[in-house]
């Protein structure tokens, strides 16, 4: 029996493969899960994604399941608690940014009505390519990062924004030959059409 064809980046790590096959590039309607994706992409900055995946369960435990309202209420005692937790990335700037971004997400929800719907206004029709390859960031991701920065978000630059857009399915960067490319594109289009019909 032949191996299925995938994108090149997951390697052979079972955690990576499961993430690639079942999560990466697939939309979510859950605001807390979407917020988790934003936060973990920020924590990943400067590190490998597999490091984050291996620590994700602990991140979920200590950040209240990335419940936006709960994280928004974290204070300095929580920062100190998190800095002392070896199960996550102990970086004060990233921890404080996560709390700040939860507060800003609450404001965005209050003004825009839905974090998920607002984020999906940034979806792209066709993936952008540079010399046939996937870029580290795009004009669209730079614009999203700039808008969130204007709204007071932190640790979310153009490259982090693009990695988030890929993970959420705002763009479909699975290789066209990858066995989940078409499936992810169908989910993406269904999600976009569903939003337009509401």
C-alpha cells in the first residue's frame, strides 16, 4: 500500500502528521479555538511549531482553555504563575501579550459582534505565491497585523499573521498534490458561503 502524498513540512512526527491532516488549514467557528490559534502562533515566534504542539495541552490548561473573557481577567499573579510553569514557553512578553490580546479581543467582539466573522473578512480567494513557493508573509497578512496593532494587539506581526491565516484556512496553502488540499478547500469555501448567507 502506497503512502499518501502530503505537504513536505510535517516530517514523520505523529503529532505533526495529525495536526497537518486534521487541523491545519481548516476553519473553526469556535472563538476560543480561533483565539488559541492566534496566541500559539505568537508563542511560536522564534521556535519550531512542533515545540508548541507538544506543549499545547499544557497551554490550554494554564490559559483557561483560551476562554477569551477569562484570560482577559488575568493579572500579575497569573503572569508570575505562568512564568514558573515549565510546561509552556516562559516568555514574559508573550504571556503579557496573550493577556493583552484577550482584552483587545473582548473589545473587538463588543464592537464587531464576532471575532470569527471579523477574522474571516481577511480570507483570500487565491493563495499568494512567490516564485511558485509559499511566502513567509503577504500584503494581506501585513494589513491584518497592522489593523490588529492599531487596535492594540501585540506579538502579531505580518509573519505570525500569515502563519495564523494558514492554520485557520483563511488561505489554503496545502500543496495542490497533498491529499487533504481539496478537502480543506471545500471546507473553506463552505465556511465562506455560509458566512455570506447569514
